[in-house]
């Protein structure tokens, strides 16, 4: 339940250097479906290529943006290593419904030789297997063809209206409570 007029985050856009290569990666590795693809200047006010991808029934959850007039340079493998550049995003995350689904993606990524740049890891300061971080989920991180970091996870904690954190089983996580900042 949202606390304000904005209810949820719906999609993410990433700039890519090669649209065909990125479509192939997001379709073949992560299971996205192609909704639409549009050329630069197809609409006069939009000077970039736009490709809309979806996982479910929404028109799109991911937009690939490509500027045919831009010279692209490689991104660093670790965003925190980009010490001389404009602000950028660190990663975006894709959620699996179950550990079994998460393991299927992990197996597919491994079988296709997609490098895992972090994980598998349990983000937790409560779970004894945890790395001491936050969110209470299992995750691994890969890079898309342009070096955008993508987190694949399952079991993100939820927050009750009273601020209590709960794990995927609905159990209260001891010692946790979120307050409005």
C-alpha cells in the first residue's frame, strides 16, 4: 500500500550501444519479450531509438535507448570504479517469485557463460548466512552487454504498516523496525 499518490515503480530505461545485441541478451538470457521497436526520429521530438521489452502483460518494464549519433565508451565493470564521470545508476533489479525460479536463472546464466560479478549472496544482517547488508534476499549480479549491472533476486523483505520487517515466510525479523525519515 502506497503512502502517497505514486503507488509503485513500473519501468526502467537503459542506454545501450548496440540495440540488437541488447535485445538478444535481455530476451535470451533474462526472458524478456519484445513489445515494440522504434527508429530514431520516427517521432520528430524523439531523436533516439526506443525498444520496449516486457516480462508480463504490461506494455513494457524495460526500455532500451540508443542514440545513433553518439560515440559510446565502455562502462567499468564496477560502477564504483568510475571515478571520473557523471553520476550514473549502480544497478537495477529483477525479482523471481521463488527460490526455484531464481536457481533456474542462475543455472541459465552460468550455462551461457554470463559472468557473475557478485554473488550468489544472501543480503541479510539477520540470517546467519548473510553478508551483513540489508533487504533480506538472495541475489546475484550480472552485467548486460554494455556493462549495466543487473541484480537477480528473490525473497525481498516486506515492511508492515507499523514498520516491522518480515521475511518471505512472513516471520518478523527481530531487531528491525523502519520509521519514516
